[in-house]
C-alpha cells in the first residue's frame, strides 16, 4: 500500500477519478473476497484523498485569480 500511495501522488485528477470509479464498480459487483474488498476500499480512500487535495489546490488557484486579476500570474499544470 505504501508504494501505491506514492503512485497516487503523480496521478492527474482525471486518472485518479477514473480509477476510483473502477474501484467502486468492483466493490459494487460484490464478487471480491473480503480481503480484496478491503484492499479496494483502502485504495479508494487514497484516491478520494488525492482527488480532494487536487480540487483544493485548483480552488485556491481560482480564488487567487478572482481576488487579484490585475496581478494575473499564469500557473503551470504542475503548480
């Protein structure tokens, strides 16, 4: 799981969301064992936190642009 957490840090919001949707579908099928379900659930939590963090970052950037448009700085995709 530690390696997976490191991988999540490099995922784009869109890729993380797509994987999260896949995890949810797998859980909803109800075909996974209890251990597999727990692993999927843990992965889902990591993905939700990652997506939430990305949204917070983008919200802060938008707010900064709204509050000070005269000091407009272009943000790179990595910022």
